[in-house]
C-alpha cells in the first residue's frame, strides 16, 4: 500500500501549501494544517526508512512516462544514497511548525511547498523531474526571505535567487546535453539516471557540461568560492527559511553531485577530484576562520554551516567508500545538528530580541535544559564521539587520508577549527555573568521540550548506533565507488589520465 | 543587358534607402519608400523578361496595389500628424524613447 | 472538401471581419456587443480549427490557388495560437474600453482583419501572397496601434511603425524580386525544386533571401531591426500591444519557418547568419530590458529576447522532417505568458494607462493578491521557471539546439536567460515585498481578469501536459 | 587465545548511568527554590564508581585465574559502524594492562568521589559536579577498556569534554571558562593527531580488523615510514592529553577547577591516558625505536621544564600541577625507551601520591577558605596534623625518597634509561629528581612549618571532616607502600607488576650488571638528598618569599611561554578571521558577484540610451546592420 | 541600337529624378522629380516589352498615386517655414552613402550573377493585357483576391484615422 508513498510525500505538502495560500484561513489554522501534514510526511518517511531493505538498488520505485517524445518520465525512487537525505527532509519539519508559533499564513504555506519540492528533488530519478523540483524548491525560499526576512532582505533574496538560478540554468543546459548525447549514442531518448549511467562522455563539451553541473551544485551547497550568497541569505532569512536552507537544501546540493554527476561523468569527475576536494577543504577552513570573528550568532552559525558543508562535500570527491558513506551519514547528522542550532537561535531571538553575542551571557543558569540541549547539539556539530557528528567526520577524514594525505590532514583541522568558534560562542552566550537582557530568559516550555527532545535523542542515537543507518546506505555507496573505479580504470587503461581514484578499488 | 536594368533598379533602391535615412520630412521619406518599391518593380519586370514568363508582371501589379494601399494609409497618418503638431518633421515625434 | 475545412477558420474570421465592418458602417450596435461578437467569432474559429485538425502538408485547392496555400500541423498550431490570442485580446479590449473611451466598432473589425492576414500569412506558401498577407496584417495593426487619434503618443507610435514597416516591406518586395529572378518562380515548392536541380542562381537566392529575412526579422524585432518595437509597444493601447506581441509574432515566425524549411541547402546557407542574429537578439534584448522602467517597454524588450530564442529554434530546424513542433510550442508558451501579462495590465493599468511603471505596482500583492499571483506566474513562465509552460518551451528549444549540434548556442541561450532573471524578479519584488501606497481600484468589466485567470490555468496546463510535442 | 566476558561492558556503564541520572535530576530541579539534598546526590554519585571498582577487582582475579598468555577478556557489545574494510565494534578488552589501570582508576575515583562529598558541600551545583565526575569516570573507563583505537577515542574525547566542563565549573568567572576552552582546544589539537594517526594506521594495517589484538597480529606488515608517521601522530595526541611539550600549557590553567577535579583528572587518571595509549601501542612503538626515542626526549625535556617552573610557583595547586607535568615527562621517558612496564608502574604509583597531594592541598585550601597562595600559609602542621602527615608521605613519595612508592617506579624508569644506553635521558632524569625533591619540600616547609604568615585565616583553620580525611589516609597508605608491588631484583623483589603486564606489552628487559643498577640508585638517591637539604636550608625555618631575579624571574614567569603562544598563535588566528570576514569576504571572494552586477547595470543604462526615439536613427540602425550583414554575406557568394 | 540609347536616357533620367527626390528640400519638388523617375521607369518597362505594366505605371503610379500625394501636400499647404530645417542632412546623405556602399556593392554583385544573355525576341503577345490577364486569373487568383481585402483594410483604416470625428461609444 506504500508504493505511492513518495508521490504522496511530494504532493500532499505542495497542494496543501497552495490551498493555504489561496484560501483565507487564519494563521493558527495554517500552522495546525502544516503541523499535521508534516507529521503525516514524517510517519511516511519513517515507514519508508523501516521498509527500506538497503540492497543498493532503487526502492519504492514509481515510473510513468511523461513526455514520450523526449523520454522524460515521472520517475521516483529511493536508494541508499537518497535515503538519509530524504529522512532529513521529512523528520525535522514538524519541529519547525511546533516551535515557530507566531508567523503568518504564507510562512507556513511556503514551508510546506518547499518541503514537498525538496522531497521531490530528492526522490526524482529522472533528471528533468529533478531539475523541475530543484527550481521549484527555491521559490518559496525567495518569497520567505523577501517577505519575512531582516532589514536588508531584498538584496539578500535577490542575491540567493539569481545566484542559484544562474547555477541551475547552466545545469539545465548540461543535463539536456547529457540527454541528447544519450540519444546520440543509444538512439533513444531518456533522462532516467539509471540508464544515463551507461553513457560515456568525452571531449570538451563533456567537460563543459560537467563544469556546469558542478557550478550549479557548488552554488547550492555552497562550495568555496561560490558561498558568498550564504552569509547574507542565512542571516537575513527568517528562522524557518534558514533552517530549511542550512539543514536540507544545502545537502541536496551535495546529494545532487553524488546522484547525478558522479554516475554520468566518472572520467571528468576523477580528473577534477583533487581540485574539487581542495575547494571543499579551503571552504571549510576559510569559513571556519570567518566564523570566529562574527558578532551575530546567526551569521556565525551560517559560516560554521558553510564550513561543515565544505568537509561534507570533500567526502564526495574522495571517491572511496568510507568517505562517501561518511558524507551520506554526515548529511543527516549535520542536518539535525545545524537545523536545531538555527532553531535555537531563532528561539533566543524571539525571547531576547537580539542575536548579538555581546548582548548575551549567563543563559545557562537561567535555562539549564535549553543550555544542555544547545550544548549537546553544539558538541554534535563539532563532532564529539558519541554524538552523530563524529561518525561522519571521522569517516570522511579517514577517506580523505586515503585519497590524498595532504588534503586529509587539512580536513582533520576541522576538528580544531570548529571547536574554537563554537566554544568561544558558547562561553559568551551561556556562561559568564548574566545581564539584564538574559536574566529573564525563559527555559524551554514543556511543548518546546517535547519538540526538541526527540531530535536530541536522535542526535545521540545516531552517535551510538550509527550502524542502523550505515548498513542501509553502505551498499549503495559501495556500488557507486566500484563503478567510478571501474570506469576510471578503463580510462586509465587506454589514456593516461592523471587519476587520483585509481588505487582504492577494494574498499 | 538585363543586368543593366537590374543594376539600375539596385541603384534606385539604394537611393530610396538613402532618402529614408537622410531626410526628416515625412513626405520625402514616404516617397523614398515608393521609390524603393518602384525599384523592386523594375527588377520584377526585368526578370520576367529574362525568364520570358509574365508572372513578374502580375507580381509588379500586386506590388503596385500594395503600394497604393500603404500610400493611402500613410497619407491618412500624415494628416493626423499635421493635426497634432502642424509640422512634418519626424524628429518632432520622439516622445517615446529611452 | 478537406481543403475547404482547413480554410474554414480563415473564412470565418474574414467574413466576421466584413460583417463587423458593415455593422460599423451602419452603426447598428454598441461597442460591447461588438466585443462579444468578435469574441464569438474568434471562439468559433478556434473551435473549428481545433476540430478540423489536419494531417501533414496538404496543399489547399491546388487547382484554384495553384499551391499557394499549404496547411500542416504547424500551421494549425499557429492558427490556434493566433485565434486564441485574438479571443483573449477581444476580452481584454472589452474591459479596456470600458475604462478608456476611444473605441469605435471598426476596432474589432480591424482586429479580425489582422487575424485574417495572420492566418493567411501562416498558410501561405508563395512569396507575393505572403507579402500581401503581411501587408494586410500590418495595415490592420497599424490602425489598431494608432487608434486613439486624440493621443499624440499613439500617433507617434503608428508613424514609427508605419514608416519603418513600409521600409521593411520594400525590402521584402526587392527580396521577392531577386528570388523570382533566381528561381523563376515565387512558389516555395518550385523554388525548392529549382534549388535541388541547380537551375536556381545561388547568388540571387542568397541576396533575395537576405532582403526577405530583413523584412521578417524586422517584423519579429530581431536586433538590429528591433528599435521600433519598444516605442510602438509603449504607444499602443495595451490589448493591441498584447495582440501584436503574440499573434503577429506567431504568424511571422510561421512563414519564416515555412520558408526556411522548404529546402535543406537553403537552410544550410543561413545557419551561421541566424546563429549570430539570434545571439545578438537575445543579449541585446536583455540589455535593453534591464534599463526600462515602463512595463510595456520591458515586455517589448523581453519579447525581443524571446524572438532570439525562437531564432535558435529556427537555426535548429531540420528541413528533412520539419514539424515545427518546437517553434509551435515555444510560440504557444510565450503567447500564453505574454497575453496574460497584457490582460492583467489592461485592467490594472487604469484610466489612460496611468499605472504602467514598475513602481506603480508596489504592494499589489497586499491589495489584490490573486492578480499579483497571476502576474507572478506569467513572469515566472517568461523567465522559464518550472513547472510553467515557459520552462518546457525553453527546454525544447535548448534540446533542439543541442540536437542540431549547436551546444554553444544552447549555452549562450541559457546565459541570456540568466541575464533576463533580474527584470522579471524586479516586478515580483515590487508587487510582494513592498507596501502599497494605493488601492488598485479598477472599474470596467471582469472579462479581462477572467481572461487573466484562464491564462494562468493555460500556463500550467501547457507546461505540465506538453501535448503539442 | 582471548576469552569473552560480557560483564566488563558494565564497568563503564555504571558511572555513565549515574551521570545520566544525576544530570537529569540536577537539570530538572536546579531552578527550583530548594534543590535536592546533597545526601541523595552524594550516595547516588558514589554508587557507580564503587560498583565499577568491585567489578574491576573481579576482572583482576578472573585474569589472574587464567594462564599468562591467555589473559585477554573481550566483550563486543555491538557493531558500532562497519564501512568497507573498516569494522569498528563497540568492544571492550580487559587484559593485564587495562586491568591495572582499571583498578587504580576506579579505586582512586571512588575515593575522590567520597572526598568530594565533603569538599563540594554547600555548592549550589553539587549535583552537576557529581554528574560530570561520574561522566568523567565512565569515559575514562571506556578509554581504558576500549578494544580498539576508535573506541578508545570515544573515551579520549569524553574525558577531554569532562575536563572542559569541570575546569569551567565556576563558569561565572571568565578566566575559568577561558581555562576550560584552552584545555579543550589544546586537547583537540592533540586529538587531531590521534585521528590522523588512526587513519594512517587503518590504511596501513587496519583492514584485517581495527582492534588492538588484530592490529598486533598485522603489526609486522607496517612499513617503517608509515610506522614513524603513525607513532608520531599518536604521540601528538598523547602530548595533548598528557600535557607534554609543546601542548602542556593547558594543565596549569586547568587548576581553575575544583581541587578534587585537579586530583582525579589532572593528576591521577586522565593526564596519564597518553602514557597508557603509548603503552597500548607498544607493539607499534617497539617496531620504530626512532619514534620511541623522540617520545622519550620530549618527555624528559618536559620533565625538566616543568620542574624548573615548579620551583618558582606560589600557588600550591600550580606547584602540584607542574610536578604532575614533570612526572608525566618521566613516564613518557619510560615508555619512550621501551620500558613500558616501568612507565605504567610510575603511572600507577603517581596516581596514588599525586592524588594524595592534591587532596591534601584541597583540605588545606578548604581549611583556609580557598586560599591557595603558599606565601599566605605557614605553620599549619599543628592545625592540620592528619593532613600534614599524609602530605609529607605524599611528598616523600613524589620526591622519590626510598622506600616510598615513587622511588621505586621512578628509579625503574631511570634505570631502564641507563640500561638501554640513553645516558642523556638518565642524567636529566636524575637532575629532575633532585629538583623535584627541592620544590616538593619547599612547598611542604612553606605551608606547614615556620610561623603563620596570615594569622587571621590561620586561626580559623581546622581539620576537615573525616569524609575528606579518610580518603587521604587510605591514599597515604597506598602512596607509602605500592612501591613494593614492583620491587626490582636488587631489593630481592621480582618485578611483579612488570611480569603481570608482560602479556599485553611488547618489551624486553635488558640484563645488566647489578653494579650498574646500584650505581643508578645511589645517584638518584643522592640527587634527591641534595634537593631536600637545599629546600630545608632555604625554607625549613620558615622564610618569606624571595625576590625572583634573573633566571628565577624568567622561570617564575614560566619562560613567558603562554605569552608567546598567545602572540604567535591565538592573536594571529583571531586577526586572520577578522581579516577574512571584514575584508576578504566582501572584497575578494565576492568580487565576481559585485563586478557582474556593476557590468550588468552599466550595460543596461548604455542600451537604454540607444533608444533615442528618432525614426531616422532607427532606420540607420537597420541600415548599419544591413551593411554589416551584407559584408558578411558577400563572402559567401563568389 | 536605339534600345540602348533609350535605356541610357531613361535610366539617367530615373536616377536624376531619384536624386532630386532625396536632395530637394521641399516635398513638392521632390514629388515632381519622383514623377520624372516613374515616367522614365514606364519607358523602361516599355523597352522590356511589358505593355500592360507600362500603362499601369503611367496611370496608377505616375497618375493616381502621385497626384494623391501632391494633393495632400497642397492640402496641408506646406510653407517653407514649417518644413523641418535640416542643416546637416547633406552630411547624413554622405554618411548614408558610405553606409550603403557595402549593401549596394553586395546587391550589384548579386545581380551581376544573372546570365548576361542577349534578350531574345519575345512573342508579340508578351506582356499584353490579354495574356497577363490570363496569367493573373489562372495562376494568381488568390493574391488578386486577397489584395481586395488589403485595399478594404486600407480604406477603412484611412477613414478611421483621418476621417471626421464620430460619436464615441458611451
């Protein structure tokens, strides 16, 4: 009975969001609807997670031809690569609805639409379908930032929107190129990623297409140096939008690379892997350094999120199963930790009307529960063992060492850099003397406590029993890496391509 | 010798263009366009002489008809302009720009 | 019989035009009624066109018209678009002329005559017929543009359009002459055969086609023949602008494609030429649109950009098996979006088109959320954001370009649509992210708004069910 | 070869459960008007450690019951994560080495819990303190029991976290929090080394299973270069955790925490984790003596440096802190020269006497109401006789005066250095022994002898409650007599501990003449005696703080190492961050956005200005295009 | 022989007339010179033995259309002062010439490519009314028909634009 689960998960939120937008209901009702819908999605998501067998293939597949003349089909499916991203997109949303109480109708409606679109982008197995959802999921963000954002929200929303659309339009050309060259090689039209993987591309246009794909995903992720929209957007955006952007949308950028770029462009990918991984590491260090000198908590978290995305992306480029699995795991882990952190900051802003670190202090004495939750989340995001953050980062660093010792060592510095700014912030906000502003700080109410508790538990559980997740995603990663390796080996056999991925076949 | 006719028609055509781009007087511009149409007609006739088929003549007649229609409309517009500004300078009519 | 059937829409429109003209001559009816009548005529024409359908490439009345009219799927699509645009234009005009009082009955008959010319143009397979049809269309449009005789700007608009249009027409005739000289005939079929058997003089074909294209490119406002379009769009009454922007462009592109597709070697000669033209058109159009503050001017410029995309499609057509599906689909998508914009403008514009600038629409979403949403949808469709029709159209165009081996053209097209993003979003930002100074009170009939929302539906319908392909 | 014993998984579990319970209780009730009673907290807090201690005893005897080569108890709780060849089990390994650590960690841990019940009374965060303490003990036990490097790393980071939390326990005071941050960050730098070391180790020999026993089997596949890299990286981790050059700077500041914490974490257990780790990886270090000697030299130099600093400190806890660093240096010297058992044995004894000294110092501080400056104390021996006695024993042990425990363990190390030909290390070791004796008894004399320097606080001073003195006494006994556990042959002993540890270590005992051994003992004893006498001469009768001049001033300011680090690391880091976010981000990275926006606007206005509105000009545009095209086309026709 | 002479004469006249049209300041003179051009064109048509077109050129063009234009010029009675004064129009003329050089050379290059065969003697009926009429009504029926629509549009249009003000709809 769950074969249509994915379609429901995609279109239920979108439609209900549209209905909310078009119908004159009160904000309370809108919030209720949003909450219920997101809970339904959550349940479906959990069902999918439990029912997922993890054999490395697509599951919950749906495939309907849509435009026969070009072989575009309405194809959905989940595999180990998309599973955890899907979880991130499904599990966290009810929290948002239950925490953010006092927002307008459009706020909740946009949230729903963007959730549906993101789930669509995650589950799509057809390039064109993916692209469509990929574009749709940006629009609600555009409106949310523009309507409910901070003071210079207009420039922020323009920047993120045009920047991202520019990237994705380039991707459009690239993906059409892929489809056309498939037609040229196999004589039939298809945009189904599984079949497109059979393609082998070469020549200047292929490299150009690869670069265009990578630019699109690099902008979304964001990968250094395409991250410059991020601080403004994250800072100006309303809490929920920041949450969505940081927790899920950024991950879809990385996911896109794994799902659509790697299978099609193995050769180019292997060729550029070093460069890309350098970009990832550079971004990680750069943004980590930038974070240390931020006054605004949200901005600091924005930079920290960018920094983590750098290392997550790095895991993709290392092309061995440890790093790839680490990335897939870290996607979920970082989604939980960063998302919750941004929500916490939103809470603090709601209560104290400021995000400026200098105005805060001594919250821990007033709000031990809040402080504890914040601390756990923070420790997860700096990758302390026993929390979700450690497994992913460890696997990525491990893989990076294998891929290239130098890059691995650089990646390792993530352990230190993250701690520096986080502790500094934690000290200034939660310790030290409490001031007039923070002395009335209210601890989490019961409802908020009940909202956050499951996620906190999830963070810890993912740290202690990661195998439950890893054993579902690992086969897919295994296959992916094996395939890339095979292709690059074949390439190495005839042409001498400098190819860093050529010695990690067995793991 | 057909070439001479055609060359002449080209020359006339170019002079017509010249009139359009170098004059600001509405009438002159109109008549230059008429001149261009005439050049085209000459080419038609010359070609039909070359091909010894009379299609060219028919085409020329059609062009004449079109020219007449355009001319009628054009003159109506000229009258309208004159009502508005009492002046036939095309540069006067440049409110729409930028 | 079938020939007659496929001519039927044309006949309906023509006779409707003449009917309205007579009614106007005797001033028997009110303008509203005329609007309804013309809507009815367009509607019937549309339905008939839809019912007639038609197979591929049938020469109509071979004996009588001796192969000057040919109908095909492509012409049917073009006809549908033209008639649909006419229908919606009539709806908009009804509202528009409730607000602005300078309409007489001839307006609608002129519109029908124009549509008649367009249909002829899309069907015609012979140069002089095409020329006459072009002139019918243009003359009718000239008159509609300058319809408000009391208004100096619209008079200026008609002057510019008429003069430059006649100028371009002269090129068309000269081109026809040269082609006639080259191929000893002006019928597409004969031209094609004479090209094939090599009896046609290559140089004359080149020169003639060149001058011909100058005229056609002028009509579709390709750079560098674009300059008139912006002023004329601004000067013309809003519904007329919509009609020009959509139906006229459809007809001209129909004949353009028919002519290019008549022979492969002919098309081959012009690929490079059109390549550069389309690139310049796309980018120049964008750069013009950036600076505009008036919505109609911006839409005119964006129309230039879309002509650029259509030129890409022209570059990519293959004369062997020409279906024109890409061009048809793009025209349909573009027509729906643009028509919708003008429909919305024609009832939001207010008396004397007082609200035509970007800043006049600040905070529209707060006051009239649904209209704002509709406009946003149209803009997104023009910008090519899924799941609207504009996206699929862009998708098909780029696909055809790459399939034809013009990857560079595809990339440039994509880049230009990046450039176009800003001025579309600008209006959305004005509508949504600012507070409203005024209450957008609009008098007039609800027809235009009805048209707007129907068109919103069409945008999504065409986008999600691209049946045309 | 190894046996499974599921109960060893429980050992770390008890304190962890205790931590969870206490933490929840505190978190949920601390904002109430009246917090829960300290009795409740105290008893709950002490249950976990005590239980673990008993289980540790069980483990010990279980192992003892087995024949020596089979003394390996393992328990794989569950597969933690398995990716590709990387299989990491949440597994525990109890072998002689870990069982020894287990014993004294749980033992001393329990004692210090009990002591803290007294010491921390009337603290509003009583519950939180014990939650942290329990959490620490749990992590420490995971560290000790972990069956592989990754599991060890869990405890490794856990203890680091707890030390951060406990150092910044009095978090209202910024300095304490800063000290905590410093500790955590420096530890993190070390952990970076650990992680990288683990990664290299895995890619080298880890594919056959990533726990100690499998690694030990595959150790022979390790190429020397990779071996050196791995060893040094792991040693970086050890440096961070065990406060060796150059990462020792956090430990003195760590004294900002409550004294029991200093005793348990920063003296007895956590800081020795580095030594334990090196001993754990003895099967690798044994392969690459070069790395070992680097370890040894770093250790002994640290010992020297810390001893120098220790001689000039005025804060009683700082003195002990530097002595800890110095002793850790000894231990690393020991494990560095492949005398693992000696190093571990010193860890063992040091745990007792250093915990004793700290707790003694704690009760002094407690008695003087949180006065830590030794130059404000004096003559306390009649006020605090019990404390005084215990402290003296501890001091003797620390100074290495025979027959106290410190003497035997330290001497074992020095002797092994001598025996294995590391004469330089031995010499410095002896020197440091003398200095140790000096600064230890300087402290003792200044604090307890002479005349009170601060009469008023002297009068209020009184012996702390028995809940605090009892652990002192027990530890004193330990400090006095644990030495006999590893009596060398020359004293008719049989190196019991070394033999006990043998199965889990890879080492060989050089056989040398008894004369050499005797000479070594004499030398170190002589050095100790010299140090003692100098100390007595200077401070025995009670003296006031001398003026520090020249080298003394230099040493008093700890060679300005903190200032240097601040200047060359911390400030540049912050400045760089500021530069990036203020300048580079907007002006360099974002330049492509800015430039394209500018270009976009410019082009827009330019094209706008082309629309002049004159018909003639529009026609001219057309003709310009026309002529260009005809130029273009006239190529194509001949 | 005679034909060549006539051709030269007519073409010179035509070009002169065209130049006059472009260069004369007053539209009246321009119109007059255009008439010259048209008449000489008619002569050329005759040389090309296009009898009907010769006649039509004289009647329709030189007659009807030109007189209409002249009439309008008269009707608006343009005085010298309300003509646009175009001081620089000569420079525009030269600039235009330069601009047109490539175009003209291109077109001439094109027409040079037509086979330069001597014109054969064509049959007597060539270009006569009857023959052209037959062609017109057999082959070119459709254009002929739709031209009527075109003229209709032009008619209505000029009425709408220039006709007397009529009551606007209420």
